[in-house]
C-alpha cells in the first residue's frame, strides 16, 4: 500500500469510529430519525427524507425562550408549523434534550425533569427499538420499530396553530375528543393564544375566543358542492382537493394539494383571530393569502381587548377610547392587543365625593357600540345618565330612540364604522373628573380680561388674516413640480379642510377629507395613515397618475410630503362614488339606465387609456364601484391608484403580492400567478353585473346561504332568457333592450376563466359604443361551479335538462367579435381576436 494512502487511512479510521460512537448518543447530520439511544439538543436538527421539513430547537424573535418545533426547510421565510412544548419553554437549548424514554418522546432539562411528553401509557411500548421519524409531509411520528407500520403517536393528531395537507382536524367519537387549531399568543410567544378553530358535531367549524365566545362559523358541509356553505372561495380552488368524512367513529375535514401544482400550502389559526389559507410564492419569496375568515379584521371578537377600538382603515387596527392608554406597549408591538387599554385616571365612586370630584361622562360619537349592553326602563337621557352614575360598575351609557342602555364592567368590541355603514351611534364614556374639563371651573376673571382685550385682538386678527391670505395664495400657486402638480404645504391643507373636519370616507391606507382652496375650488384630500405601506402607495399614486390626463381618470392636483405626513390632493367629485348610488338607493336617487350605461362606457374608456394609450401599460388592480367617482354631471372618473402596477411594453405580466378586493379578483390572481391587464377586465366584468342588478354580486340570505348573482345572470344570458329579469327592480324594467343585452354579454365575456378569452378594454369600448357585435358567451367554469345554496340551485336544477343541448352547442362553437359593417378589410382585422367557447 502506498505510504500516503496508508497514512490517510490511519487518520480517517479513528475519525470514522469516533463519528459512529457519537451517533449512538447524538444525532448525525441530515438524519430524519431519533433512535431510542439518541437525543437531540442545541442546534442539532432532523431533516425529512425529501428535505421538505426540519425539526429542532428554535427561538422566536427576541424571546429568551426556546422550543422544539417543525418548520419548512425549503421556504426562505422562517415559518413554524408545529410546536411541542409551546406552553413549557426552556431557557437553555444546549442543556435540554429531546429523546425517547420510557416508551415516550420527552423533552428533559439538565436535571432530567420532563418539560414535555407524548404521555403514552407505559403499556404502549418500552422497546429499545422505538424510533421517532420526521416525515416529508411534516408529520412527526413515534413508532415501535424502524420499519413498523404501527404509529404509537403522531404530531398530526396534536396540531398547534398550523393545519398541513393530509392532517385531519375533527372529532374522535370513540374517545369523545376533538382537535383544535389554536393561535400563538403573539409573534414571539407560541404559547396557547385566545383564538381557536374547532369542528362542531353539527358538521361546521367555529372560531372561538378564549374557548368561550364563538364569533365565526364555516357553515355546514354540503356533500353535493363539496364546500362549507359560508366559504364560497372553496369553489374557486384550482390547487386544493377538499374532503369531509363523517362516520360512526369520527368526523373530520382534510385537504390535499394536487401533485401537478407543486404548491406549498397551509391553513393557519392566526394570532389576528382569523383562519387563513396561504400558499408559498417561490417567485416573490413570500406567503400569499388565498382566503381568510372572518373577512374583516374587526369581526374578530375581543381583538382590541377591554376599552379598545377596532378600525379597518388603519394598519394597526387597534386604538384606545378617549382618556385611555395602551396597557402593554410591548404586547401591542408584538400584535397582541388582548390586554386592551387602561384608564389614565381612576374613577371616584365614593358617596361623599364632592361635585368637583365626581365622575363625568365623555361623548363618543360615530361608533359601533360595544358588546353586551343592558337595557334600563327610564324616560330620559338625564335619568339614564344618573342610573349609570349611581352604579359603580357602570362604565358607559347611551340614550337613543327613547331607550336607555348601560354597560357594566370592561367595554369590548367598540368599532369605528367603515364607509357607508349606517349603524354607527353615540355613547357616553365614564371618566374620572380630572380627565374631563369642567367649563364651570373657568375663572370669571379670565372672562373679564378676555372681554377687555377682544376688540384689540379682533383688529389684529383682521390684519394678520389679510397677510396670511396673501402669503397662502402665493404659496399654493408657486410650488409646482413635474407637470402641473402642486407641492402643498401641510399647513395649507390643514386650513383648507378646517383641520380635517369633514370626512368623506376612508380605506385601507387612510381617510379622505373635503377641502376648499383660496380660489374657492373644492378638493378631496387623501391623508395616508400608514407610514410603511402608505409611503409605497403615496409614491405609486403620484408616479402613476401625476403625469397622465384623461376625462375618465380622476385628476391629481398635487401632494404634500412633510416629515412623516403624506397627503394626495384631487379634484372634488360632488356626486361621490358609484358604490353609493348603486347600493344605497334609500339615501340617493336611483341611477337611470342611460346614466348607468354612460358610466359603464366612460369607465371602460378610462381603463382602455391606462392599458393601451399610456407609455407604459398601467394595471389598476382594484376596479370596483367604490373606486369609480362621479362628477357633477355623473361623468365617471377611475380613482384610487394605490395598488396600480406599471408594465413596460416589452413585458406582458407583473407579479404582485398586493391584493385587490374580494369578489372582483380574477382566478389567476387568486392562484398567485403573475397578472396581466386582463385582471382589470375581470374586475370590470364583475362590476358590470352590479350595474345591471343594482346590488352586490354576493349576498347572504336570511338562512345563511350565499346568493351569487353572476351565476344566475350568466345562465340567463347563455339561455337566451328574458334579461329584464336581471334588471334592478328600482328601474321598473326601464332599459334599452339592445344595450342591456350588450352589457350582459360583455360582462360574461370579461369574467371568463381563461384570461385569453377575455376581450381587451379597447374592444369592450367598441362593443359598448355599438361598433362591434358580441356573440353569445359560455358560462365561465368558476361561475358554473358557484351555484347558490338556495334559489339559484333550484334555478339551475330546473333548467339543466332543457339547457343541455344549447350549452353543448355553445361549447363546440367559436364565438368571435365582429364589426357591424361587413367590409372584408374590417372583418379580417377582427379575426385576430377570437374566443374559443
């Protein structure tokens, strides 16, 4: 043997033997198994056979504690899916071990005291051949032998906050036990949180607050449609296969991912109190939310804790009632708002308290009232106030419509209403006297002094006001940037809006206020309230619409950027949004058909300009009635470009993790792929259905079922039925039949499943103008699956037999858009655009 080879062998053999020795007590790198004579500690990990999952100790954020957990191995964002000792953390992972002992998997500290165990009975097995294996599906199993098919324990039966494909979440009828999906306490504490998802024997899931208050249900499982009745998004899934099992031994729901999709997916009981279905987007390296329930964050019970206020218009969601402050700033920063708010000053309910020391009431207006009021039989506001003041446990009262309500103890679920919400009311909050200014305390001397100098101040004010007006006019008209945009000073806008006193509405990024400039022109000012996302939206809106002009696009006059203040200034639209006129007819005059049609056409022209006439294609990404504003002549203006995406003419798609509005999202966007301008076309089509019906596309009936108008409408359109049946009843069948047919068919073409089958916005304009004819479309697959649980199911069932032949004919034909005039040159130019039905 060569001397060098001999030397190398003499070196590596002891090393190899040492490795073998170490592997008998500790894990070897890359293993997926813990044997009975091995343990895991420190930074050692298990990796599943296919590399999908990893198991080991982890420390969340800046927490001083460590936990044994399972996380994705191929996902760049650290994402925990299971935690063993979530309620029993350890402080030193290097002196703590995970091992098999006494027939159980256990975590023991340096004193060999178990801090977590699988808690199997001693009779299960105590064999030295036992192994614990991390599977490539994320399931951690304990078996009596390496090749045994018998599983003694598995993590899938003990979920924490994440529900993986293949995992059951249900009820064991034999043991009378159920599995729960429970949120983390906060972003750095995986211990059992307040929110949990659980299957009920009635075959529907509930989300519970503190295991005591149910605030959301999935609705019952429908075997025919294979969905839970209140989660209609399940019909639109191209990725997931859902399954519900109910027999004498167990009831459970499970899901799997189609193997062709290669999608990494999970359900999460989030610490926000919402259950979310998410998928991983490798291209953007982040999680994409497929759907969540409850839809609105403020529908979560107790989200902001006692004396907290929830608002959908701010990213932080939670704030405090007047004269209250955050109980724990650290918890709030970790997205745990459950501690709520505390009083700035203690109440004084002593019987001998003087008038100056007695508690007082602070009016809180424009608010959804807190939960659990108690009614009192009193006849006036004064009596209602006195009754609350006499009860030391009473913390608030309201007197409205000659009815008295009081609240005892902590106030929960007060909420700022969203735009158009008519349920907002006022109540009076009990506060310490020191927290409420008493006008009677003001000194008479102050009044005398004020009166003696009032004349002088008035004269001086007139002079200063004149100077200020002159300077302000000069400031507003001289600070301009690229194009015609004005760089407003914050103080100018503060004055123009009377300190932002007249609120027009609000959205996810901020509130909109009405203002008046020195030249008496009216403006609408959007005040961004989220610095992190708001800054991004601010730049998007300025760069997107600051340099484009079109009669059907809202005009941006200017902006303000001072310190952390971000404001956008638009022309004021006196007739508000289309949403208000379509869905709030009790408060507004019904839009006649001619006006609706012109609004539909104008909106299409504005979108066609964005898609086809700008230097770069601009995808709006959030077309809905709320974002169509109406001027004094009801001319539509496409507004709110905060989510807009620019696509260069050399490119066709853009990947965005931002989400528009549910109900208007194209199927491909929901699936997480890069979108084109055809995503706007889909949203426009969904909006056209609402133009026709005068109601939201999706409505919940009294029995809880979801009614989906586009499904019924599409069936009527393709059958050749009487389209006047689809018309808003407020119009009393007063509509041009040709225009109604045209707009209905366009809507159906716009919402086709495949984006290539949808027309461009330019073609939509030509159809609505009457330049192009539009043939009969087919029912989009997604709408065909989206059968309503009530009247629409009956409709489709009754008509299915008579419809079969006509649908078959539609499926085998080719529908194309053709010009009304029949010149050969005109026809050939349009043959390039055909829709295979």
